[in-house]
C-alpha cells in the first residue's frame, strides 16, 4: 500500500499502536512527532519504551524500534512545530495526544488543504475517534468483499430485460449494484460493455434495463459485479462538534455517544484550565467535569439527557491508559488511516465512541487512595482499576495456545497489563511452529533474524524485554495440544491454571481445547480474524455455552464430477491442480515406502477395495516404468503427463460428448455450468506449457533424489528429442456426469494379479525409498505452488477460464486465512477486556460480551454470551459443565449401586471412550466377571492396554433409566483412580 505519507502525533500507547499497524500494512512512509519526555506511567501501554527511556523524548526513543518492523517503510522523526507548511507535506495526520484547541486549529489547516485528519484518544475504559477526509472523498470499494459472479441460464428480450441465473445458485446482488457480462451467446451485445445497473427481482433473477433491441439469447454467459465508486463528504472537526454524526459501536448503549461527545470536550476543557487530567476517583475534579458537560449541552442540536455517573466515570478514569483499549483503538484508527490513503473500505463517518465499563472490577474497592499513582509502570492501569486489582492481574496463571498473529498481540497486551508477573502469577505459551518470512508482516514480535526459530521462544523473549517483570515468569512449550500430549498438559498442569486463551488457526484444535476447558472447568477466551473481520467469544464455567455448542456451517465442497470433467471457475482448476500435486508427488511416494517397509501392504490394500487397484498399479509404475535413470527421464515423464492431462483426456471427453451433443431432453449437453473444452497442443515457446514441464520434472526428480534442473535451454533441448505417441479416443469409456453417478472402467482383476506378480520385491531394491513432497506453500524454491499454478492455468485454458496468477493460486491452494495487523490488534484488545472480567470473577452473564467486527464496513456487534442450556432428570437440572464425581476406584457393581441408591438412576450401559464396559444385554458370565472388577481394571481389560501413569481420573458415559423407567440424559462421570 505504498501511496501516502502519514504523520502520527503523540507517541504514548495509542500513537505507537497506530504507527505499528500502519508500518506493518506498508504505507509509503510514517513520520513521528512527540517531543514530550517519556514518563514511567507511559509504560502501561507504550510497548517500545523501557524504564531506561524515562526522560527521553517519546518519538526519538520509539522511531528506531518502529523502523525495524518493515524495511520497505521509512519511519522518520519530525522536530519543530506543526506549522501549516509542515503539515502540507503529509497526506494523513493522526493526532492522539494534544489539547483540543490545538487539534481544532490543525484540523482547519488539514480541511482547507485536503489533508486527511484523524483524531483519536483513549481515556481508561472510554475511547473515541473522529475522521475528516474532506469533501467528495472517493470510496472505490465499500465492503472489500470479492465481486460477486455467476452463470446465466437465460436473458429475456424486453424493455426490462430479466437475467435468470442457474438454479440453486443465488446471485447475491442488491438493488443499485452494477454488473458486466461476458461469453453470452446470442445476445452478444451485452458482452464486455459498460456496467449495467441491477434491480433485484428475487434470489435467482434481476433486471438490467432495456434489451429489446438485442439479439435473442441462446446460451452461456457470466455476470460479474462491478464495484462502483462512492463519494462521501466530511465536515471539519470544528464544524462537526455541534452536529456530530455517530457510528454506533454498541446498540445496547445507543444513548451514550452524544453524552460521551460532550464529556470528552468537557475533559479537554478541564485539562486546558488546570494543566492536568482529573485525579483518579477524585470527586471534586469529577464534579467539575460533569458541570462543564452540562454547560455544553446547549451547544448541540440534539440535547442528551446526561447520566451523571457515566460522565463522572470519564473523569475518574481519564488519567488511565489501558493496553487493551489502546489495542482496540490502535487497530481501528490504523484501519481508518489505510482507508484514507487507499479509498478502499467505508470510513467511519465521522465519530465513534466506545466504552467497556462492564470491565470495571466489583471484587475490589475503587477509592482515590487505591487508584493514586505509585510511580509504577502500571500506573496507567492502577488509575482505572486500583492497586488491589493490579495484584489480582499480576497473580493470574494463564495459558496461551498459539503464538502467531493473535498470540503476538495478546502477549504484548499481557506484558503491558503485567499479567502473570506477580509472585503467584505465571504465563505458559505453546506453539509448535517456527517463524517463516511471511509471518513478519503481521506477527510483530518477530524479526528477520528470528526466521527458523520457535515462535513460542521468540515471543517469550520479546515480551520479557518489553516488561522485565515477566522474566522467569513464562514457560514455553512447542508441543501441539491434543490427545497425544495429555501427558504434558495433564491434570496437574490444568489445575494450576486460572484460564486459557486460544490463539489458534484451526477449528479442530479449538474444539479440543474447548473440551479440556469444560472438563477442567476453566474459563476460555476464543477469537479469530479473517481479513477485516474478527470475532471474540468468552466461555465461562457454569455460565455460558461452550465453543463447540454452536458451529459454522461446513464449507461448500466442489462436486467431484465438476473437478474431473466440468470446471467452470478458476477455483475448480486450482483445487484440481492441488489434488494432482498430492496424487503425483505425495501419495505415490508414501505408498511405495509403505510397500517397501510393511510386509502385509498388498493384503491390507486389497481389503480396502475401491481404489486398491489404482494404488497397487501406481506402486508398480513408481518402481518400474516411471522410475527415472536420469533427469532427462523426468523431463520425458512430465511431457507425457502434459499430453495426457491437457490433450488426450480432453479429446476423450469430446469423443464421448461432442460439442454439438444433446441430452435425452434435447438440450445441448455443453450448456449451463458445462463448458466445452479444447485440447491443448504443446508449444515449447508457450511459457505456461514450459513452466508445467519444468515444475513437474523437478518434483518427479525430487521424489527420486535427483539433482534439480531449471535452465530453459536444457529443457528445450531435451523436449526436442521426445516423441509423444499418437492418441486415439477409445470406445466404451465411461465418464462421470452426475455427482452421485458411479463410473467403473475396470477391466477385471486378471491384470491386477499380473501386476502384483511382477512387483519388485522389497528385498530386491535394498534401502531405496522415495521422498514424498510434503506440500509447503511458503517455500518459493520447491516448485509446489509453481506446479499447481501451471497445472491450474493449463486446465483453465482447456475450458476457457481466465487463468490466475501465482499469488491468487497460492492463496486458494494454500487455504490462506488473510490476517491483517489492524483487525488482529482490535480483536486481541476486545479479548483482554473480557479477561479483566474473568479475573474479577464476574458471575453476571450480562457483564460479558461476545463480539463481531468488520472494519471494512465498518460494523461492530456485541452481545451477551448464550447461557449454557439446561437439561433435567428426576427434577434435577444440569448443564454441560456438570458431572458426577466419584473420588475412588470402586468396582463396577459399586458404581451401578451408587447411581441406584444415591440418584435413583438405573444404569443400563457404561462406556469409556470407544470401549463399552457394561450393558444390560451383554453375556451374563462376562458381566459377572466385570462387576467384581475395579473400574480401572475393567477399562484396561476391555481396551487391552494399560492406563497411562499420568491419568488420574477416568471418564465414563452412562445410559440410565429414571424413577419412571424412562431413558434420560445425565452428565458424564469422572472417577478418580489415583491421588
């Protein structure tokens, strides 16, 4: 995004957070202005300051550390006054620390000179932002979503031409959208012309204006949404004060924005009058701010009813700077900077106020004495929460799962908060990954010199430098969380924790940690990002539902027949090429190695049925016909694959279904989503053709341990000598047309017996093994993404689909989840606000907030978590957090009697994991034997393996009948078998 110069004024916590995020985003340059000497209290949220920097100018100390983040973004220092001449050099001015009167003067200069102006500040649990991007500000893409596109079934010829899309595929358009068309047959006048405005008639149809003079629609066609620019007018800061426009951040607090608008102005008046902020929890100062707020009511058109308690809270907390609030507004404001320089996404118009008053602790007293400064780095937090709550924060024991983008931001916030820094506090971090170069643009704790090192180790070292109080207070792991590491993350480990925070990038690991937190009854903080979208969820024992209680719908999969024979979008060809990579360079090598190392491989494969013949034939080919003696053989192999994939297979398909083929109903076979393909003729001078050969040959050579070749001249020379056999389509070949259709072109088992008989024996090949190509998207030299790009684009050429560049292919094939620093910062800030509440021990569901944000729109949605659903048996209610606890390893008979005698429940079945231990219908002799065994002995007998020594308790699921002999649901049972 190298398009503009950004000036950031004020380098306390909020200023440096904004600067960090825009530097990571890649703006043209960033300039810092803040000659104010650093104070000890700045360390509450300014993560680039140390105690040694106190007394030094904030900007001067911060500049070199910000400059390390992105070598492509120069970070400058500005000295002297902010004159009009100086300000004219910048495209965007962001102010975080400055008296309101000076801000108003600067904003007028900016407004007159078309300099985009952003003012933002955080005061305790309150924050605000203001934007002025001038008049006629152009927004080129309001949502940031990919343009919609779809296939056309029909277009009517009339004054209000109606476009009908294919059945079951919603177009997703809205009234006022614009679309263009291509590949329409018949009504060709619509192809590639000026965008046409849409009026939606239904989910599958829309009108596009007059089509009566065009030709008759016959077949085909694609529509693509066109993002049209939108123009927005902004008032100056001064002009907007009396007629503010608000973006509502929380609809449960719709009456607060105007009150806070006046309260922040009153607070600025107090500071300019006294040269200081109100003292924390000082009633006299707070009253003065409230009286000034009342006086300002007359200055606005819409006069609010003031809540005295709310206004006084602004004054009480105004001296405080909280790292989570800084993260929220630092991410938000940085995204507004990016909007102002790019025109992408909708800017905030013009004010947004936000508060997190629910995080204010109720478990400790908040007095002027307890909230007064102590000369500590945590004074910014103590001003809001007091000394007693600061001790609670410091003595918390938290487990962070993941040290990637979210994990880095989380740790930075925790370091500033002092989480785990006390005598009884501790932090544990686990992340199995090492740092890759591509991580550096969003995982800001890491530097180029860290590439290849453990994320958990580098993250721990980085935050310990930010806050030396954490030195020796962090334990790092590199083990994945899962059933296989329960000997590490065992009962003793979880029992010491106060809570768990997930910073994971996959659903399965999230679900696993969710189950562990439910079992150990630990609060869990969950979050995730997707580009400009972010979500947060708080899970509280005995209060809320768990993460796994609700799930997103599964991703829509591409039908096999579409992938194999009828692709119509680049996503289809990329997925096909990704599968091809696995089928050529990973699975065959794995199967060969299994054959060479497992004596029963053939028998086990045959039992699987299905594709067993293909598997065994592939092993045979890999060890015989496809086994290269030199790299030249790899080139020949790749050339034959090109012919087979992009010419012969297509010619066979067209032999079965010629271009003019019709279905049994008389419709053209090649219509709707089916695009008639064209075979490719190999051309060594076609870059896409040659790239496929180079990448395929090198991957084949890798499998066999041969040296790489990349010279074009070498490949051209070898290709000139390869004779490709002539292909003739075969009769009787069946091709899958429908998704649920079964196609079998198997010629019988005779040939398979012959293949097995001719397989080289493992002993005859000695220590020979193949090297499987484990897909790795981030290594630009391994040919993985290059092969997938080449194969995908060649198939796209077959089917008349626009090819994709390497970046888009990598994005789709690598299933990259877009992560940007702005959203990550905001989401982690919201999570840490919930952490304050957990530490406080809040038991009121209404005090917690789940959040969903989309910084592109922008949209903010907050709601209280869903309560844990209740189930009932024998008049007793329970939730997923409840269980039966038995404190000793009793016999199975005693177990059954316990439920009958204590809970009036008749046990009809008992299971543990996948093992059924007892049921009312089982063999009586076997049941009698087990009833006299200890539960642990029954488990070991049935599972046929010992209980691991780290396991202190066993989990049992039971089926029971209640007092009325009805089958009822009951909680699970935990039986303690070891002390």
